[in-house]
């Protein structure tokens, strides 16, 4: 009889995500690498055969399956790093347009030449403080926002002080035109944080064949497990769960996820 030849192959493909129907169209498949340890020729012939057998035509797969599989892979890789901190970030749920600005710790301020302003150098955002009033100003979307403290609340400023306006980024032909939408909610955090944004209240729909629901009105990978009445959220390869989207969130090892996650 034929001898089985076990091995692993790596594939690359281009994907087009259809978020409405929760599917991914894959095409331009290419087998880039193979490893057949028991092959006498190092797997060269086996690789050629696999390339002939694997169809190159386009196909569709579940968007949730790809994301969840990636999450398992990333989480497994992180387990090899014993020093990884699984403390959940500050997960902020918002049901309308919001912008999260991260500062690496308390603002580190440096004076702006020829002005009464200080600029925070430990954030990529244009964030300044007026030394005369102690008020903070933040630039975003060709607008200025202000707050009495770094934690907010932040509000839109129609006429910022002249020294602040002088720092406004120069507009170019590529600058986006105003959309007429209300100003976004500004959220500033000085510790690790993530934004969980849903377009209104979460619109959960059933994941067929499971007891899971998935939020179809969010770009985040947000699920609800009905038997446990808990939400599950995948962030940068780590899973977190909570009884409410307002938290508190706790880390979940991939081995402790409900079995239904493996079915999608």
C-alpha cells in the first residue's frame, strides 16, 4: 500500500472582507513553504504535488472563523512568554462616534517656544497645556477640544486662544472636508486602553450551530455566550470576558473559552 507522508504547508492568499454578510472572499492562493520531514528529497516532490492539487480559484470563508482562529493562534504564541501581563486594558464601550487618545503615562510637558504653552511629548497627538490657565487643548479633525484636566471631560472649542490656533496643522488639498457630523466624543487615557465601539446598542446575531451571538454592528470581535450570559471580546490576540459591556473585564485563557468557539 501507499505510505502516508505527513507534513505541513504554508499558504498565502488575498482577502476581501464583506462585513455585512460576515464572509471573506479569498483568491490568488500561493503555497509558499512546506515541511515534510520524512520525505527523502526534503519534500520537493510532495510540494509540487500539493501545488497541483490545491485549487487556485477564489473561495469564501467565515469572517468570524478567520478572526477566531487568528485569536487562538496569537493567544497560544503569547503563552510561551511567561512575562506577558494579562491585566486587561481599560476597555471603554461607546455607542456613538468616539476617538481614543493614548498618553504614555502622565503628560510629559515641554515648553513651546515664544508662547505660554507646553506640549505633551509622550503622545502622538497634538496635546498642549496653557500654563496661564492650566487648561489642556487637543487637536483633531481640524478642530480643537479643551478640558480642565487630562481626564476630561473634553468639549469642542470654536475659538481657541491665539497661541493654540497658531499650532493648528496646515491644511492641504488632501485634508478631508467637513462631514457635518457632530463632534466625536474625546477620550484620553494615560494607561493602556482599548475602544469598544458599537453603532448604537449591540446588534447580536446568532452564530449558526453554536450558543454564541456576534455583534454585527461593531468592527471589534465581540461575542455573547448565552449559557453563561457573558460577553467575550478578542483584543490583540487576547480574550476577555465580562457580565456587562461596561465591565469589569477579566482575561480568559484560550483553554478556558467555551467549546462553541472552536465550532466557528
